[in-house]
C-alpha cells in the first residue's frame, strides 16, 4: 500500500468469517491493481456512520453483507433496477462521490450456474426452493434469462406468493406449497435450493427427495459450507448434474470487481484463493 492505494471493503455483523478480503486482494494482486480490501465489523446502529465514512475517505467500492443488505439502501444516492427488484444491495460503487447500489448476488449466481452447469436457461423449467432474501435476487436474475417457467416453493406458502406477486412482470412465475414439490420437480430442468437446509452444522438434512428429479436435471445449492451438501451428494449419486454454492460467492465478487475496476475479474485466481483459505480454516 502507498498513498495511491484505492480502498475497498466489506461491512457486516458478524464479519470475521468472510472470505471476500482474501479473494479480492488476490484478484487485485493478479491484475497488478494498487487496491486494498478490508473487512469491517459494523453493527446496525453504526451503518449510517459507516457509509458516511466511506464517502469521507473516498473508498471506491464496498460490499455489504448481512444484516445490512436492505437497510443500506436508505443511505445511497442511486439504486440499480436489479437491486431495487431484489430489494437488497450487496455492492456499492462510489462514482465521484455518488454512491450507487447494485445487487450482484442474483446475477453472480446465474453466471455461475450457466458457466458450470446449464449453459442455456431459455425455455427451461426451474424450481426454486425458498422465498427469502437470497431467493428474491436469484428469481429476478433467472427471469432475465427467459425461462419457460419459474416455480417458487416455500414452507410458508404465503411468502412464495408475495415473492411471485412482486416479480410477476419479469417472467412466468408460479408459487406453490411445499407439499406440491414432488409434482413440480418431475419435469423440472433445474432445481435450486436457496434455503438453509443442509448448511453446517445440519449437514445431514436434505430439502427434498432427489428421486423426484428427472434424469439429466441440474441440482443446484446456494450453500457453500459444506462445499457439497447432502442434497448435491445424493443428486450426484443419481447421475444428475450438480452445482454448488461456491460459484455464486465467486461470481458475485467477480461482478463487484468488474464494476469497480472496469477489468475482467481473474475468476480462477479468486477460486483458488477461497479454496486455500477454506483449507487453512478447516485445519485450524
Ligand atoms: P436468506 O436471505 O438466506 O434467503 P431468509 O430470508 O431467512 O434467508 O430465508 C430463509 C428461507 O429458507 C425461507 O424461504 C425459509 O422458509 P420460510 O419462509 O417458511 O421460513 C427457508 N427455510 C429455512 N429453514 C427451512 C426448513 N427447515 N424447511 C423449509 N424451509 C426452510
């Protein structure tokens, strides 16, 4: 670092688990960019002050993680339509003092799905499990790919209906009850778990019976701890195409990196940095 170093960071509460600093700093290094990315523990009461600090110190960019993704919007100057539709911001770009909010989670997820498992989503039938914050951004981004239908299943059916109602202009969306999942999965091309079912420490839980999925279907899970959930292990054993959550994390970061720097993100280097960091934290 020197007096020209351009500053970036991530704010959240908690934040010490974040792999973003390792991933982003390695990406800056790989492209020879004089940038530095830190992790900042910001409690909810200090969110407004933190954003003022970003303005005052002239940070070029910031990632925003839980629990600030919704509340941060009130402190920004402009919100990108994709972030408005998702109802959350995870990336801020500082354009000469104007703070612009984006959401790269949903589009990061879709880029990773397309690169790693399903190159063409047009005319496909997609089932999304869950209707929380993560599902909303993902459904919006999936809708931009012109699928034939997106079915949203949620334990609390009312939340699936609400999500579908707010995004219905974007695509052919159908809310269903959890009990209708088996029928919905039978002819689905892609089934995506956005719930926390199967996340550490509950690694033996699965969101559904994978025998419901048709041969050749893609089973996708947003969870990246563990890297391969029980849902994906069972899908793999059945010969389905599996897609894990690490890609979403990498590509949400790749988009953020690209918005900030205008350069293509060194995705391979970023994957490597995160995997190495997992190995270190698992062995500690
Ligand atoms: P996120 O922002 O990660 O999506 P969230 O907004 O809390 O987190 O949403 C969590 C999602 O996981 C919800 O769809 C939740 O279902 P409910 O709306 O019925 O609560 C779903 N979920 C969590 N645990 C679940 C479980 N054991 N069975 C079914 N769905 C579950």
